[in-house]
C-alpha cells in the first residue's frame, strides 16, 4: 500500500444536503404508566450526533479533510445545536441557512434496558423557499471554486431539489469540479449530469424498474440507468455482496465485499460517498477510489450505528497484511465508544480476560462458549509485565503483540484489548459487559469484577473446563524435556 494518507489533510470538499440530528435518550423502565398501558422511561442520559449529510461531514473530518457545508435548518435550539456540533468539528458553516417555518430534522430514539422502545421524527419535507434557494446557489458559486470535489447527500427532506442540482452541476462544470451524489427517490433523472451516483441495490432496482436478484439483473439495472438517466458513472452498493461499478460503453466491474462480519449497515452509504470523495480529491483514479470506499464500507458495517471510519482503520484494511496490527485490536478509549454504540443497538457484550500465553484447547473452548453467550466477544489480555508478575520469570513465552495477532485470527473473537492487571476494574466499568466469563476452575465469588458486573445487572458465567491442561503445564513439560 503506497498511498500517502496524509494527502487527505490537503483535501477540501463541499457537502450539500439534508442536515440532521440523531438524538439518543437512555433510561430505565421499572413501571407501567397509570394513565395508559405504556412503559414509563426514567431518563438517565442523552446523546446527540450528526445524521444525514452531517454524517458524511463527520466521516470526512475524521479522515482529515477540510469541509464546507451547504444546508438548511429551522430556527431554535435544535438548529443551534447542529451548528455548534459542526463548528466544533472545524467545519465551514457559512452555508447553513435557516427557515422559520421549517423543522430542523431530528430523530429521537428512546432506549431502555438496551432496547429501542420508540423513535420520534421531527422533520419538514417541503422544498426550500425561493429566497433560500437563491442564497444557496449564490454561496455555492463562491465556495465551489475553492473545493476539490462536491458531494450531494440527498435524504429527501426538501433541500436537494432538481433545480438545485442543475445549478450546482452547471457551476461545477464551469470550474471543472467533480460531483458525486447519494440519491433518493425513484426518479434518478434528477441527477442527470452528476459525475457519479451511489445508490444501493434496492434504490437501483426501484429506479430502473428491474428486480435485482443476481449479477445479471444487477448489470441490466445498472446499464439501464447509465443509458437512460444521463449520469456519467454509477456505483451500486450491494451490502455483503460488495459493489458494481458502471461506466458508459464498458463492461461493469464487480468489487467483492471486504466486510468480515456485518453488525449494522446504518450510515454505510454516507461512508461510501465520503471516502469516494476524499480519495478522488487526493488524486486517486475511480477504480482506486472505489477500492478505498469498498474497504471503508467493510469496516463501517462491522461497527454499530453511524460510526465514522478512521484513517488508521482504512489504512489497515487496505494493507496487504492487515494482521500486522489487526483492526480487532482496540485501546480502552476506542472500546469505550464502541461499546456505547453496541449497547445502543441492543448487542449483548461478553468479556473474558486472561494471560493467553501459549493458546491451548482449554482456551479454544472458553472463547467458543463465551461467544455463544452474546453478540460480541471482547478478550482482554494481560500485558507482558503483568504476565511476568503473575506467572514468574521467563513468562510470557509469547509477547503481547503476538498474542493479539493469534487471538485476532480467531473468528469468534471480535476485539482484543491489552491491559495491566491493576486496570481490570476500570476496564469492566468502562465496557460494562452483559456477561463476564471465566473457566470453571474458578469459583463465582472469586471472579475479579463480579461485584461490579452484578451492580448494573450483568452476570458471571463459568465455562465448564474438563481438560486437565494449562499453559504453565505445557511450558513446564517442554522445559523438562
């Protein structure tokens, strides 16, 4: 992988589209309302993140790009909150216009006991007013000459109109700028003249009128859209089946998925358009940019919620030997954010810990049985100093980097963390696993962290270990022989 990822920091992109706020309200349920047969949620925490075209912006900023935004909000606290979040990211927000009659799009998810019990949408789908339209276009004419690539993120909330796209394309062509659109709706002729559009398989099927059931019907749908809609290039994303790229008068190119395991496809389209845009802005050709976007999509569907892809993750995914420091390896800070998103999506988290110095059949059974108890298995391993302190001189025989790689190669292990023994209570409090597992050679009351886990309603599970085997025994046998 010879690409210099620092080039991303020199890229400037313009994102035009429907800005949204995703609100998460966390709480507990312990009673039914006396007024109606509904749950009463006692709110404990609230969190706000960017949604819609804001998620495209968040991906670009995470990768290091400079970003300008064009969009429309309502007035009031939600509009101010959205603008503040963008400003904190260092985004150019002069292109955000307010309409007093419009609601700032906001999706509120009520989550109790790790389950989403209700979603509330606040939105206006009417097209923007003529004065706002003119203001957007005039500012676009000022910003477009400054940027490398223009991204259009259409969520159908009234900002990205046919007239707006036509004006944008005209200005972009004047300054020889590329436009990429993530489309919405059944009529893709709205995007005629765009350099590239990125519908998913369902959207392409509906827009073409061709039911996509295999590669041949996928090609038929894509070729129809290229010929009839007037777009220059087309990339259809197909989830676990990868992508297919269409160019006029050329055979479509199939790109296989890079995802290891799919947890959540939320925001995958935002990630694809963001990575395509920044890769093209950095000077990559279409086919290379698509390879980058495909790798990024493989990463993001392995996360939960609309989580952006980092430059480090993308570089690791694209390198020839990703196991040099596998993407399953996480710091505690990374796991803290990851576990919050997992819990939002009601994923059951299992944590186990140990030295794992010289992996044996007992370890294999422990890990396999632990994964069966939940959706995500996190393995915390003692660092080399802790192993030496616990096991004595000459240990570990396998250093922590190598132990990380070995555990990362196992399909039933999702994430690996290296820790010092005295940090274990902090790790448990941060991750808040639903299940903490140990082998049955432990007694439940002797499992470190049991009190912490049981305090918030988690459980301790002892995995039956029938083999009389241990790493220490194997190592001693080798030494003695």
